[in-house]
C-alpha cells in the first residue's frame, strides 16, 4: 500500500524524508523546506545552519499504528548580532517524548 505521508500530514514547508516501521510503530523523519530564517534581533536573513537536533513528537495514529515524528530543530548563528537563533516550527509546541 502506497501512502503519501506529505499529503497525510499536511504541514506547510515540511516534507517526509524517511520513514521506518518497527512492529506497530511508524517513525517519520521530517525536513523543513524553508532554507532561511530572519534573525528576530537584527532582521538579518540567516541561511547557514550551525546545528540540527531532532525532537521526537507523538502524532495521531495511522492505520492502527502509533506514529512518531522526528522533527528537526535547526540552530542558526547570526554573524551580525552574534546570537544563536533556533527556528520556530509549530510541531515543536507539542509535547516531546
């Protein structure tokens, strides 16, 4: 059975880059499609990622299987104001596992 996870999740600027099914659990690894963010301090456009961490977030079940999203949390460094900025993504507001 073919499932288009991008359509199923329907999250803006997000794509599923990998999935893994282990027994009755599905893990979906996400990637953000926007490549830049704006520094909230000096409004400089940032395009160089300093590091990426992944948060594991429980989602609604699909076809009777538990679903976990591996959500990237990117950190950018602003050369102008010398601050580290993490991009904001609404899934990160959910409870992390």
